[in-house]
């Protein structure tokens, strides 16, 4: 079976996925999405039986997924999943509607409404961009003065998305969080991520370090529910240990796994490609 792995930046992960493909019976080619041209109404069979979509760019990844799915070729992850996971509000809604414990979250539709939302949440709180990863622009806001300063800066930005505000309660947790990688029903790897010195965010992209651990049955069940809540596929489920138990704050769509791989013995790329192959066979 033939597969394509679309990318816009070739990272360690894409190479590892391509290398792992043959052991799962897939003949996979790396395809630079920046060179792709789609003709609407054409089948684009040259992409093979299935595409693993790995673009980093928010808009390009959604556009490429839409174009491939529109051409009738199966994509991992599906467009509907990419859409939910690439928008933190959509993810929070999906988690909450599925009854999964998730941090209290508020969205203010303008700078006029943001102080009232913050007042309801209380300080400290966390402000996040609607889209993004690697912990970028995710900020702890400790008081109203800091909030006002951040809002003033954001109001000067040209992107209208910056003029609406995603605020979340600050979860009191140990200096680590949890990343569980899933592929369909299979739990591929579970790690604790520890923030580096002088940093509160645990993202590996910010220097966070990963350590393997065995999730208990409660967490496993929550992770499966979270994966289902966004539509399933290859996902990175992020959780925190709050004083009231686990909360899931994010489900990631196009995951990096170099950090997790450094902590576990199972081959993550092989497990992920095994899932892609099983989707192609279906
Ligand atoms: N509500 C919160 N309370 C405490 N820490 C948080 C909260 N939300 C996020 N963090 C920390 O910030 C990091 C980045 O936030 P996250 O929502 O996962 O955004 P990103 O998509 O950029 O990874 C998390 O991995 C976690 O360490
Ligand atoms: Mg995250």
C-alpha cells in the first residue's frame, strides 16, 4: 500500500515516520506540501491510499487536509479532528461536552469584556492564543494590571483573532504535566513533562524534559474519552494533576514526539505508522 507524508518543515519526526513505514507494510513518500498544487475535482491518486498530514503551519495544515480529503483520499488526522484540535476554544468545548474534567475556561469577545471574564475566573489565570503550540504566548497573568498591559499590547496587533481572549484558571499542579500519545484505541506512550528551571510551561519545545510513567486506569479512560471527543486519530493528550484529580487541558493534532521517544523504549514512529497502515486497510 502506498502512503504520503506531507510536511512543510522536515523535522526529526517526519524522517522517523518515513523510516518506520516499511516495517508496517507501507510504501511511504515524503511530500513537501509547499510544492503541492491541487486541482479541485481531480482524484489525486498519486498521493496513494492514505496521507499522514504533518504540516506545522496552522493554515497550511488545515488547507492541505481539506484539499486531500476533498480529493477523496483518506487523511490522518481527518479534517474535522484538525479543526477541533487547532482551536483551543473548540477543544475546550469538545472536552467539556464529553464530560471530561478540564480547567475552567472563559472567552471574552472583546477587550471591553476581558476584565469581567478575568474577575469571574480570579487571579492568577492563564491567557492563551486560540491557536498555537510549543507554549508560545501562553502567559500566566497574576493581577489586573498585568492583564490590562497584555490586552493593551494585543489590541495593537493587526490580527483580529488577537482582539478576543481565551482565559483559563491557573491549575495548581506539580511542576510537571502529562502527555499521552494515542493512535486510535492504542495508548502509544505516556510521559511526565518537567518544566526547565525558570520556566512554568512544560513544553518540550521550551526545554521541558520527559520521563516515562504508567498511567492509572482513571487517566487511561479519560485519555480515550478525550481522543474520542475530538474525533480520534493520532493525538497528543495533555493533562495536569490538579488537587481535585486529573484535568485535560489540550488535545494536539500534529504531534512532535522526540521528547517522549527519549523517555520510552517502544518505537513511537512505528506504532504511529502501524495505525496509519490499519486505516489504509479499512
Ligand atoms: N490552566 C493551566 N494551569 C497551569 N499550567 C498550564 C495551564 N495551561 C497550560 N499550562 C502550562 O502551559 C503549557 C502550554 O499550554 P497549552 O495549553 O498546552 O498550550 P500549547 O498548545 O502552546 O502547548 C502546558 O503544557 C502547561 O505546562
Ligand atoms: Mg500543549
